[in-house]
């Protein structure tokens, strides 16, 4: 076992050409993922969290353009030739998707699909690959592994399909797992099983995990650190306990108070008024300004940068002290 | 003594037959069918919010559709003010349709994309002759105001709105006919969290102001807890537990409810548990286990659970559970 690797993302931007002009889906995002750590990327639809994940490993196709630096194991993934990137992707860095039915090949048995990955990224011979596939199915908790390897994706339930996808992702012993809403399509008892599976694999294999989700409950239950995204930018980062205890960005605060908690049944929730802006028509200054109750003229003049206010804690809000102070009155 | 129930669901069953495959036919095997609802009974009282929760395939959406008579029940009956809704005809049926309204999960597919909001609301108003023709524009403006949409919304098409706004149009359309009961099937599931809260607040406010009875079908336990007075927990087409919201969440009696609550992630990162709450997955509704439907996943299941189907029995004030073990106190919250 070599020492853990970390991923360093600096100033990542992804733009798409659209008929309405260039749209910046991810705008100057920087973060790092340490070995064995679960980093949550949280945000609502259109906040750029999935595009961020895809940009990391070159899954953005033209006319999409990606700039910035993604340093993994001493090399910049964004400037790697496609052949070498393909070896990293699915090898050291694996990804699982929200909808396993579309990510799996419907006309191949799942055994063949695992084997495909093992052939591409390991030096095992046929018999060893077969044995490893059974091992992987056992690891992710698919009963009757030998027989199930002969099955096609449609013969699995949603939760089992997600396990198959995780097994395929793990085939190459990845050091970093990118998970894009892995449990959003699943029922709550199955979601619980899958999240706990990912956490126990993280502990066993020491891999880092980037978990993209919109569900704050999932974040609270699984992540070590959180980066909150809004309109393509990171607006706040911190450890999960710090973020949940004392959000310092008005958006994070609104997001947390939008979720009903036990104890105040049938009381109005503190909703965030309005809707997220279209990426093609971002307001000047802070993108959250028009929906923010703390906003002042200064917020409309210039876009606040991400400030480091404590170790492991960054926030992009001019009034973060006021937000933190106001939290007390609300809770 | 409480007044009689506004809607009573009595032993309702709904079966969806599958296509009979030639192979099965030639082998003389019976046609397969999905038992979506299996003897569901409960009451809904005027002015209350009843939450119906369960995982996918538990029959909650089928039940919602039966309540508004989009499906006819295959067995049992649903009574509205004491009258079997399956027997309503003509004017009585139209009256029922007006008084019990449904709001659908997907605001993208439940609004006609070729109609302006004015036409969508106007149609509801004129079909049920809610207002004389001349008063319709005023009423449309009123409805938009009730759901907090700008007045210029009337002349736009559904695609010009965001998801949350579209759900408001769905609510306005349902309210246009001045219903007494709203059946909301996964009302906010397709919306972002911050927008969800807006729609939930709207629903709570409307219920207070208009004295509506609400049936809130959802899979999100936090939302159901927030909105409902009483909660019905369903599993594979059966009611496994029913009771006042506070009791269900603080002292769940059925092992399935307990597993469901334990599986829902806590909003507090300090309170994590590492053991999965429920093992296994839902059995196929084509082939239900003979005894308790949850017995295949239940950690406490006994031989009796696998053989004999437990009936829904009262544990205390208005709290009922369908579990053989509730009486013996083997199940603790």
C-alpha cells in the first residue's frame, strides 16, 4: 500500500457554447480531496456540481471547454494526453453515476462488464479475473455472486444495480471514487445500505470520495468536509460539523433551514425566496444577491471572493459575520 | 365523539394484471398480476392532513388515484360522506370530482404545454361552472394571487415557468374549483430543497385559510412529519402502521416503520450510525410472501409472521400497527 494521494483542483472552469452565448457552468472552482476523506459537493440543480465532477476526469466533450488545473499524483489531468488519461480514469480514479440503468450496458452480462474493467486496468489472467469478480460482488454485498455474474442489468433491482456499478468501479482498486448522486434514485432503506457500503469501502480501501448530492441529510450522514455550490461557484467550504452548526453564507443558511426538522411541525419553513438564476443571465455581483436578505449595495457591485476565515473554512460572502450572528435568532 | 369520517377507505384492493405471456398461457399457468393494494382501510377526517409514506411500489400513488377515482377499486370501497364513490353517477360524480382534487407529482407533464395559464385555469372554472363567464378573469387573478404568482403569469405558457412556479399553477388549478379535499401525490419531490420549502409553506397556509383536508403522499419522511397530523405507513400494498404523527415518529411500533426512520439520514452530522437499518430489498409484488409482507426483511420475524398475516390492531389512542409482536412487547421503540 503506497501512501494516500490527494487531488488538488485549482481554478477549474467549464464553459459551454450555447445559442444564447457562452455559459459558464463551473466558474473558478478550487478544492482538494485528501486520502480517505469524503468531500461533499452540495447544491441545487444547475449549480454546477455534476459538471465539476465530470470536468475532473475529462468527461466534458466539445463544445464544452475546461480550464484550470487538476493535479493528481503529480500530473495535471487536464493536460494529460487522452491515452494516459484513459488509464487513470476507471483505474486510479473511478466514477459511479446516478442512474445505473443508463450507465451499464444493457446487452452485456454484468460479469463481462466487470471483466472489461479488470482487463483494462489490471494484469490478471482470465481465471484470476473471474475470481476477482466474484470477490468484488461479495465485497459490495450481492448474494449468490457466481450465478449473478451471468445476469444482465435488467435482472437486478435498482439498489442491486447500484451495487454492480460500485463493484465495477472498484475493480481497478481506485484511490479516488467520484460519486454523482449515487443514491438519488433509490428508496431510503436502500439508500442507507448503499451509503454505508461506500463508507465502509472507504475505510477498508483508504480511498478518497467526492460525493455530489443535493440531499443535506446524505451530507450530514456521510461527508467529512463540504463544499456548497451556487450558480457554478463554491460559496462556502468547511467541515461538515462546522457547516451544519454555523453556516456563514446566506445560501447555506437558507438551504439548511429549508429542510424541515422535528420539533416545529406545521410551522412555516424558512424558505429562500425566488429561484436560482439562469447561468446565461447571472446578476451582477454576488449571484445569490437577489434572493439574499443580507444583501447590500456592495454585494451588487462586485462578486465576493472565497475568503479563508479559519483553517479548513472558506466563505464567499461580504456579510458572513452577520449571517453567523443571525443564525442564533433563527434556530 | 368525533364527527364521522369525511372519507373512509374500507378494505380496498387494487390488482393490475400483467400481460399474459404466451408461454405461461400454453403451460396452463395463471396470469400474473401486481397486487398494488391489499385490503387498505383507514379514515380521513375533515380538516386534517393525512400523510401517506412508504417506499416505491408500496401502493401509495395507486391509493391516491383510487381516492380521486382515477382508478376504480377491485375490492372494498371508498366512501365520501358515507356514499360509495364507485356508485356516484352524473351530477353526483361531477360534484365529487369537484370537491376532491388531485395535484400531481410532475408539473412538467400534468399541465398542457399548449395552453396558457389563463386557459388552464379558465377551463377548470368553466367546466364546473364555478363563475359566470364575465367573472372568470377576476377569479383567475385572485387564484394567481392566492398561490403568489405575478399577475402577468396568466398569459404565459407552462414552459416559461420554473418547476416551483409550475407546481403553483397546478395548485391554482386544483383550487379553482373550490375543493374540500386535496390529494397531493409527491407534490414537491421534483423540486429543489429551497423551492420545496416555498411550496410546503404555501400548502400549509392554504390549508389554514381554506380549511382544506389534505392527503399528502410522499416518500420524504421529514416532509411528511412536518406537514401531517396523522401518518399512514404502507408496505407492499398494505397499511402497516397508522397513528398521530408525533407517536409514529417518537414511538414507532412496527419494525418496518422503525427501519424506515432509522434509514432516513439525520440532519445532525454528530449523530451517525454505521449499521444499515434494514437488510434486503422489497419482495416482488407479483409474488407476495404469505404472512406478514415485511417478514422477509424483519429482524424479529418468527414462524408465525411468515405464515399468518397480521391484522391492523390498535395499540393505544388512535395508534394502530399490523405486527404480531406488538402485543408481546417484543418490539420496542
